[in-house]
């Protein structure tokens, strides 16, 4: 895999452990897989599924005419696939493969019917591909492409639900928090939520002007919201890899000169500024607290399966394939 010295991945959750630019690891994480197993309550770097983000009331309503009850692990709701979502499962891999003409690393995970309460057996495949852009420029970009595919391989039922993301936290500065990071988003459309983090069902404009550059601080602004790139759910296919990549957001830090762009085929993304990070110091790693990193989590709409107008983007029927792609571009200016 080209550029593999700049990246490290783990079988646990197909975690992105290292993403190095100019010698700095810009993602939060731990030194060993065992530390992730013990301390990774923030989901550093993990592949999140079977359903990312929250499901209202920890219930999936009306899949093939029946409801499914899940673990309530976030107040009244189910969060990030339950008590042991895919980010806490050990994948098969990495395997070195060719993908779209490039060397890539592939991870696979078979999620069986009934795991964490979800119906149907599905196979998840994750490919990570490293490349370079603008190689003749002083600011050559290091690129990581993450491609995801979920196939409904079982015959236990007729349909299930899938919504995937990666939960990497980024810190482009040299300090313990994201203070001083400049951010700019590609959309101001978002989904207002109730006090438990469930969308109310309507779109609105975010109260902060995120279309122009704004600064992230250690505690303000506190953002944990779903931004929407496509507000017409009828235009969102089950496999978004048929859609063009779009820039979701761009970030930089003046002290380091590091820049990050996140592109995706997905119709929405969660921007989270790390309010609840609480990880102790260990083995040479500092303690990580609130605001230690920020997340951009490309995905479908939150709780989409329980909203009739949205559910087609997340309901996977027998024999179908769910797909998406995210591209991270980082460089030092």
C-alpha cells in the first residue's frame, strides 16, 4: 500500500490508528489494540455500524412488518450500533489487495443475524487506499480513501438497516485541544434535534455562519449536529458511490500549517467538537479531555429508518449492497 508508513490501521473496528502529516499524527488514538479495547469510549478512529449515530427509543420500526428492540446505551436511544457495535469487533484483515488499480488494505467483518438485536446477516467490507496529490507542489497532499460496502448475505429475513461512518477525531495543532483550528463547512443546512439527539424531522439553517471560516475553541462553539449536503431524500441511493465526491469541510491550524479536507459521497455528516472526550493518561500518552479533537462523520440522516420519507436510504433488502466512500486530504502548507 503506497504511503503505508503514514498510516496505521487495526483489526479492531478497522480503526484508523495513525494518519501522519509532516511527522505528526493528526488522529487521536492509543498505542495498542488492548488500550482501544479498554479505554476507547470516544470511539477513536473506529468504523461505526451496523447503524451509526442514534436510533430513537432504541427501536427499529416496521422492518418487514415487525419492530426490533435494541440496547439503550445513550439515554433512551441506541447509539453507534449498541453495546458492542462494529467499532468494538475484530475484523478479518488487513489483506493487501488491488482496488481500482491501486494497492489497498481490505478488512472484512461478518455481522450475524441478531447481533446487537439487528436482523439479517450482512458482510461489511472496508478498503483503505493511500495516494498523493499535487506531488510536484511544495504542499503535496496525502490522501486516504475509505470505501465501504455492506452486502445482505443471509436469508433470515427480507430486510435490515445499515448506516456507516468512521469516527476519527482530528487535532491539527500542537496543543491538548483543538483551540485555534479554523473550520469552514460546505453546507449550513442541518437537522434540528431533540434533547436526546434525535432529529425533529425538518431542515433548518445552522445558527452559526459555518459557510465562512470560523474558529474552534476548547469549549466554544460546542457543536454536535447533523449537517446535510442533500435535502431531497429521494435523491439519495442506497449505494452513494454512484454519486460524485463532495467537499464536506476544510480545516487548518495556523501554528502547524496543517490542513485537512474531508470529501464524501454521503448526504450528511455529524460535526462533533469533542465535548464528552474523557480519556486518562497512559504509557506516554497525555490525558485527552473535552475538545481534544473534532469529528466529521459522513453518514445518512440520523434515525432515518424510523422516518418514512428517509428510510429508503438505509433499508437494505436481501441481495442488495449498501456503499459509500470518504476521502481525507491532508497537507502542510
